[in-house]
C-alpha cells in the first residue's frame, strides 16, 4: 500500500480511512519526483547508498540507510540520475 494514502492514529497504527481515530496524515499527498532525473520512469525511485555515494543505476533519489545505521539523509540525483546533488 502506498504510504501517501495512509492515515495514522496517535499510536502510529495506520488505515486508509479517515475517521476520528485515524485523523493524522497523509503527510505527502503525492509521491515526489526528481525533475533532474533523466528518465521519467525512475524519477521517483530510491536507491540505498552509503553517505550519498553515487548509485549504480539511474534513480531519482539516494538514501543513506546502511541497514538502519545510516544518517537517514535523502539526496536528489543530478541529471545523470546517479550522482547525489550536494546539499
């Protein structure tokens, strides 16, 4: 289920229905797309890399995950679709 369709309650349980219990969110009304990405099909894709290192494949965004030990930072890629844009 796409996260941008979910609502949450105060205990982070989720539902697609808006009720008095599930009254938080959704916080993103649509999936972000990187306008610099060279392919429309990959403009919303996210690839996990280490500290924003270049992706091996074309993607819209790179994410420093490192199995949960990363910084959690997300970078948009440049016009090559692989190199993170410095922030």
